[in-house]
C-alpha cells in the first residue's frame, strides 16, 4: 500500500507555499550549520593529510623481494 501524499506537497512533488513559509525561519540557520559542518569535516581531512604526509615511514622495514626465476630474467634482459 502506498503512503498518503503529504498535504505540503503538490502532485508533482514540489513544495507548496505553506511549506515554504514554514521552512523560511530556519533557512539561514540550517545553511550556516551546513557550512560549519562542511568546514569542520574539511579541516579534519586537511589536518589528517598534513599529518600523514610528514611521516617518512623510515622505521618500517621493507619485506625482501621474491627470488626471480630464470624466465623472468630472460624477459628483462631481452628488452620486452
């Protein structure tokens, strides 16, 4: 069963003037809250990238390379 259509939306799912008037007092506050949240998330992301970029990973050992087989050596020396 489908839900009843809202009395604040027209048949083509646009807002009625009554809903627009009801939402108007919170428009600026919601926009400022969204901008604030976006700024906070952006700052956390930028700080994280800055902090990770400073790490040089010199204290992490590299695993040894796997031994090469004879066929791999022939491919490398033949040029292609």
